C-alpha cells in the first residue's frame, strides 16, 4: 500500500495581518496521493490514517524594511492549536526578504489535521512573496 504524500505551494501573494496567526494557503497542488488537503483560507491536511508524518514547510515575506525588534514566526498547528514553532527570525532594520521554515515529525490519528501559520508583528499587514519555490509545504508518512 503506498505511503501518504502531499506537497503544495503558493506562487501568488497572500496578505498576513500583523500580530495574529494567519493560515498560509498553499493553493497549488504539486502532488497529493490521498487528496488529503483542503485549500483556501482554512488550508489543512487531514490524516487519512493513523501514522507518524514528517512535515516540511517554508514561507517567505516580500521585501520590507523590518525593524530590529520585528519578528516573523512560522508555527505549525494540529487540530486548530499551535504545537510547534518551526522557526522565528528577527528584522535587522534593513530592507530584506524574510523567510522562515523547518521540519518536524508528528503522530496523527485518523481525522487529525495540520496547518501552517504565518505570524509577524511589523504593525501592519505584510505580503508573502509571489514565488512558489519559497512558499511550500510537504507532508510525508514515515
């Protein structure tokens, strides 16, 4: 029986409001052997079977002048609650592109779902880069 594998990306901008966890909508299917993903504002991967899964995800904000104390955080959610911080980075008072990502392993039961949260505290909305190579999530059954 084939293992569960899904990979999605986002090649268009998405506005991430300030100081809140916004679900990243990885809108474009690269592959999804189980059709386990719901795209849109409530993007999620729903486990079709109990197993351990590896989640690898990354997103990148467009160029912006980030103040030294402004941060960008990539969080992973399970069943609507944040369970992992994949990465957190801080601005350096220069106009830069700021990306965050990481990988972790999770035990999921049938029907558990995961999503990727973007969080930034620049004081206003910030856009994700419009480049699919820098906005992606891949889920693999181990």
